[in-house]
C-alpha cells in the first residue's frame, strides 16, 4: 500500500504542477459536447434521447486520450524504465495507473454530466446517479485501456493500435452504460435497472482481473 500511495503521490504532484492532463481533457470533452449540441436543432425532441450517447462519446474519447498519454509521457522521459527496474510489483504499478486515470476521469465526468443535462435533457433529478454510472463504466474502460496502452506504447502506430484493441471489448459495457445514463438523464424506460448494473459490475471485475494477470507480461515486452 505504501508503494501504491507513493506512485499516486507522484502522479498527483506532476498534475498539480501544470494541470495539463485535466485541463486538456476538459477542453477536449467540452468541445465534443458543444459540437454535438449544435448538431441538433433546439426544438428537436431527440435531444434528451441523444444526451446519454453524446455524454458517453465525449467520455470515451477523453478516456482514450488520457490512457494513451499516461504511458507515452513516462516512456519518453524514461520514468517507466526506472519503475520497471525498481522492486515495485507490476500489480502495484498497474493499480496506480488505473487509479490515477480514474480519478482524473471521475472529475471530468462530474463536470460533464451536469453540462450534458443543461445542453440536452434539462432533467437535473438524476445527475448524481448518472455520475455514478459514468464512473462504473469508466472503471472497466480504464482497466482494459491501461493494459492495452502498455502494449501500444511500445509500437510505432500506438495511437492506432490502442483503439483497435480496446473498442471491440467495450461494446457490451457501452450498451449498458448508455442505457443507464439515458434512464437517469432523460427518463427513458428500462426493463431492469439492476441488470444494467450487474453487467457493468461484471465487466469491471472481468477487465480488472484479466488485466492484473497480464500486465506483468506486457511490461516484459
């Protein structure tokens, strides 16, 4: 736990010095939402129904950017090589990477969910549950993404390899997440809310468990 705390502290200090990661992601995600906001006429009845999909699209692309940059920066300045040579367990390194990215993306989700409700649905009642759903969805996404970012960062076309590996695996989780977000943000009918949460939870457990087992082999490559 001490080594995990040290790695998280390192990432926190690096971020606090410039706020580069968070500020870039916020600007990028807001730009995506604004673009999608103007893609529908103000009087369109499809706006509330599209809110969940637009929100998840902004979070998905922001998460992809965050995951890729978290590995690239450490490979470029040699930090990753130093961490691999240290006695830190790869499981601890992976957990720190996931936790660091998830904290950044949770802050982003907490900002984007109210903004999405303002732009599209106008339904503030489900904001807090919607943030929780977004964080559950992001956990599985970051878990897989951190594993594949370690694979892609060692290749010449890493920015292409990462989404090719990641996107097919997150399809079931995307469906469950968007349906739950539509339920809370737009009041869409859902036959079973608990089924969506079970699917998200199962996806998170599967992605975390599998990635923890494989991350050691990724670092050796």
